[in-house]
């Protein structure tokens, strides 16, 4: 039976010392290490032989038998806890944030869903305030500049070609907080929009695309650096028409997003991507919608309704009825699956869930790894890689019950 999680008030002494756990560091696992936390930051990470004088007067937490990893970084998430970032309701958006924090995601980018430009601009204004106050790491516009042939859970009637002037409108509405935009580069204006995004310091992601291998290569040369949920919502690999998958996998400039929930990808395809792209070019995402952390039922996704059955989300009605509509995944489950089902090492999994997305988002100077000087964002896992604790900026979101 899974251990019951308890959300605790964010209060405590000035210094916290975590002892006895295995610690996932960039240089490899440290056995029975110690992490010193003060003022919301990590001040030291020691081996078992370190001086214990720093423990005096601190909140000493014994994590013997546990694994401590960096807080997860999700660069593609739409909702959770019954809420959606597309609601443009600050309280509902914070419900999404808090839900995913309890599952180990200490930094996240809010993803929108295709809508009218004016509505997306309104959503961006609300989300930008949450970025500015530190609750979000940025905004990801997924649509409306995507292919009607590969629209997935986006409403076809609201799609449009990526006119650079429209792209600029959304960037302006985000007031400097746009982190990423997904574009189908084969559409009219696609390559010009990729160049605009790249020049603006915003990640241009290739996704929901019907492009050829050659068109995807052109997008990469124009400045695209991410593949939006690789394999999903794009042509499959073909032996005569390799399509965008081959172009995105083979180019070292591209980081590939993967949804590791057991529904979006066959394990063999995930392992193929990890082998071809290497650990530093894989970012696990949730692409979660409002049902993440919730029971089956009906949930909104932008202007559409989604039916969730046995944890799988599909569009409930309309022209795209039956299409998979995001996921109900949380990143703690993605971590556990990666190690226990996919056979990835802890180091590979940490890189895909923390270090790589933090680097892409430009926040790796403060999070994404366990090192002195960085925010005390960390996750505590038990021997079965199940989440039992979450700390964000030095405060327990979920305190291990044994601590």
C-alpha cells in the first residue's frame, strides 16, 4: 500500500539537515550523504564522513533508506487537481501548481490550449503575474499555430497559420514570461515564426506537425530547439518518409519531450528515443490536464470537455472525439516508471526530470540539481521509488512521515 502523504505548513527552523539518504548529485550517487539547508537554499552537500557540528541546533531529518533527488521541472503541463491553466482564474491556476508540487514538481511551465488569440492573450496576462510572483517558471503556448492534420486535442476550428504578427501579439501579452511556443513549421509563416521566437529568446518547439523530414530540418536550422511530445501528434517514422521524428532525434540541437505514462508511448519507443538522443537531450513531461491527481470523470481542457476513464483522458465529443487529450500523469509516477519499467538509471532519470528541463528554461543556476548555492528544491523517494517527501525552497510541501 502506498504511503499516505501529508501536506504540512511551511514553517520550521532556520537550518535543516537531511541525513542518511542516498543523494543524486551531478557527479553520481552519494551514499549516506547529508544536505544542509538554510534560508531556502542548499548550503552544503556532504559525504558520510563530513563534520557533524553543523547539525547542532538544526532540524535534523533522518532519511536513512531513502533517495533524495532534485525537485522535478515540468516544462509542459496544462492542469491538475481539477483545475486548468486555461481558466485564467488565479485561484484555479494555483490549485494546479499546488497539486503538482505535492507530486514533486517544484518548477513548472504553464501550457495553454488552442483558443482565440484574444482569449489566449487574456490567459497570458494572468499567468504572467504568477510567473512574476515565483509560482511558475514561464508560459508555453501550445497552439493555435499547429497543423489541422495533427491537432490532437486542440479544437480544429480555432487553429490558424503562424503569422509572425500574431506570434508577436502573444509574446507581448506574456510581458516577457513566454518560455516556449509550439509551431508546425510547414505551415505558411512557420519558419519565419520560428526565427522570431528564437530571436526573442523563446523556445521554438516543433510539434502537432505534419511536416516532412526536410521541413523539420529547416525548422531546426531556423532556431527550433525542442520537439513537443516526440512521436505524438506527428507522422510516424517511415522507411522512405522518415518524417519529423528522424530529424528531431538525430540533431544534437534538439531536446525531445517524452510523456512516460505507459499510454502515450510504447516502452520500446521511449527507449529508442533515450538511446538516440542521449540523456542530455531528453525531458520527461506530464502534458497533464485537470484530472491529474484526481479521479476519473469529466474535465475541461480549454474550450473542450474531456472524459477520463481508468486514468486515460480523451476528448468527449466533437470532431476530435476519442483523441487522447493530454495525460493524468504526475512526475513522481514518471520517475518510478522510468526506473522500474523502462530500466533507466537513477542518473538518467534525474537528468530527464530535472537537469535537462532546468537547463532549457534557463533556471539551472538555481534549480535542477542538488548543489550548494541552489534553491533547496528536492524530492524524497523510498526504496520502491515512491514519493514520500517534497521540499521547495527550503520548506516542506510534503514532509516524510518518518521525519
